[in-house]
C-alpha cells in the first residue's frame, strides 16, 4: 500500500509541476505575443508617419515647382516684351544675354531650394523609421 501511496503522490507532484510549467509557458507566450503586437503597432505607426512626411514633402516640392514655373513664365513674357521694343540688333543681343544670365541664376537658386526641400523631406520621412530600427536594436541587445 505504501508503494501505491508513493506512486500516487509522485503522480500528483508531477501533475502539479506540469500544470505550473504549462501555465508559466502560456503566460510567457501571451506576454511575448502582446509585446510583439505592441512592437508591430509601433512599426506600422512609423511607416504611416514616414509616408505622411513624404507626402508633405512632395506637396511642398510641387508647390515650389508651380511657383517657379509661374515666375519663369512671367519673366519670359517680360523678356519677350523687352525684345519686341528693342531698337537695334545690339540691344536685342544685350537684352537676350541679360535674360539668359538672369534665368540661369534664377534656375540655379531654385534648384538649390528644391534640393534642400528634397533633403529635408527625406530626412523627415526617414526619422520615424530610424527610430524604430534603433528601438529594435536596443531591444535585441537587451535580450542578449
């Protein structure tokens, strides 16, 4: 009878230990899943923030391009009026040279502004993604 009691007690201890281990495993798995869900949500939010910043940058760049196009058109109309009032070939050449010089300077200036806008837009759109990469690396280093 003692052997039966010992076997019964051993089975009960084994069952209790198995139940505790199973419960701990399930709780750890659920905690890990919750943590991964939170991490994935933050990643998605970063992608949305990045896309929003990108769209804003594209909108700003488009507005700059439209303003530049309008200004250049007005400049060309003014140059055409000046050329039509020229009294000599020499004056036409001088007006055309001045217009070409001004147009090139304006273009280079605008190109610089647009380059800055693109650079700022890329930097702004990459910021949320870089933050998530940093957070992921820090999390992985903490696990080690």
